[in-house]
């Protein structure tokens, strides 16, 4: 792994953890919304396992943000910050259904 890739992964996991805590969502609730076990989610958040793209997209949708923001490639505007706080309760049921029925 390159140094840049490792830094992006660290940033990704830290940003997701920060967004989750800021919205007062437990790891258990996040895992439930994503259709995975809490242990799997915790391993993703700690960076033990890489997150599948489907999970990253669901998390971005849940928090009303982009993948670029999650990976540190883009900073949100002031308007996006306030809007994302109102969108935390989104779920990824359609993506989860699709993923389970491939």
C-alpha cells in the first residue's frame, strides 16, 4: 500500500466515525441500517477490513454527503454541512435488497 492510500483510509474511517458520533448513532444502529453485523461494521470503522463500495455509498447517502468528502478529497460547503445534519436518518434498504439478491 502506498502512503497516500493509507492516509486516505485513515481519514475515511475517522470521518465516518465522527459523522456517526455527531449524529448520535450507535455502531449497532449503523450496522442495522447497512444490513450487516455490528462486529463487521466496527471492523470497517476501525480500518481492520476495507469497506465494500456499496457500504461506502450507503454511508454517504445516510449522511447526505459525497464519497469525495468521506475520503477527504473535498470539503463540504457551509450549506452542505447544515443540510447533512438533517439527513442522518436516511436508510439504504433498496441498496441492501439489491446487494442481497444479486
